[in-house]
């Protein structure tokens, strides 16, 4: 399965989600390919935010080699599942994807942990390291839910 994590700039939330889900999927024996992108291109080619890297590294996940990129219309054909980190991101995804946007393949990331609640992953960009730690923990719990939900669907 090919999964894309999407946030605004692809330097805070989605790189953490990419690194965590790729790591957890590998540990679970799942041959998943996980990538990330942002709806804007402000940081194209840049590594994840230094606090995203620091918090991830402290938890055993190295995301330093990732590079920010902008979401493209073609991504909607390349990936089996696209997760938006927030409602505004999902709206931007619809605009970018146009006719290629598929609501059956695109959803809010936290809906995996809190089904139907349409919650946003907080954007830690303007906050302190503590905010990045909280976001990492929330993303980690959601990545666990994604794998558990996947395994439950396979059992049915």
C-alpha cells in the first residue's frame, strides 16, 4: 500500500507521520511505502523543521533525510491512501486534486484514531518544543490505530 501524509508546509506534522508510519509498518511486517507532501510549496526541498527532527530522533525515528515537496494532482493517482493532517489541508487537497480527488482515498488522519470526529492535528509551527512532543505522541497513537484498523479489516 502506498500512503501519503499531507500538511501545509511538509516540514512539521506530515514528516513526523511519514517517518513514524513507515517505521511502525516495517515492524509490523507490512510492505507499505509512506511519503509526505505539503499543500503549499513554501519549503520545497527543505528538511523537516529542526524541532520535528529533534523530537523524532529522541524517540528513535530519524527524519533528517526527508525533503519537503508540494502535493501534486498526480499524487491522487499514485497513492492508495492520502491522509490530511487538518480540515483546511483536506480542503486544499480537494482544490489541488480537482477531478482526481477521490474522497474514498482521502481523509483526515485523526479519523483513524477518533472516527467521525473530524479532529485536526495541531500545527506546532508557532509553538515550543513541548508542542512538537505532544504532536509526535498524537501522531504515534494514530499510526498505531492505522495499522490496527488495517489488520482488523484484513481479518474480516
